[in-house]
C-alpha cells in the first residue's frame, strides 16, 4: 500500500508525508486519501521520489533490486569503439558494418568468382 511505503521511507529519512507535500507545494489532504488506499498520480510520485532522493520503483514497491542491464565485455568494447568514432564518420562506419552482417546479393557473385 502506498501509504505504508511513504510512511516508512519518510520515517527512515526523518520526515513525514505531510512535510514532504508542503515542501513540494501539494495539498496535505493527499495523505488522508493515501490512508484510505488512494494512490497519487505519476507526476506527484515522481516529485516525491526526486525530493527524497529515491527511485520511483522504491517509492512504490520498496524494492531495491536492480535489473542487471550490464553489457558483456565484448559489447562494452564495441560500444567504446563506436563512441570514439567522429560524428561525421559514424554513418559511413555503420554502412560498412552493415555490408558485413550478411553477404549482400550484389557482392555474392563476385565472391564466387
């Protein structure tokens, strides 16, 4: 329940939901609605999360798990190489790499010869 989450987080941060709403310029009547099971809109949730220095996910679920979106060493190496290509040369490099993804029809006959 959102109300329980916000209360726990505020307690950990040494504040209250009412204080947070006042600091953000929102109606403190929201707290009463949350006690009844209401959930704030996304805009308010984002404002609260930013104000408290937490993720939106943590505010809503109290979950601290982070998805592992890390790149493999090989992918990171490719990314590092690509990022170092000057902007004016990137399109040419992409075209070059695309021609090596599969043997294009127009080059297939030349390779057989």
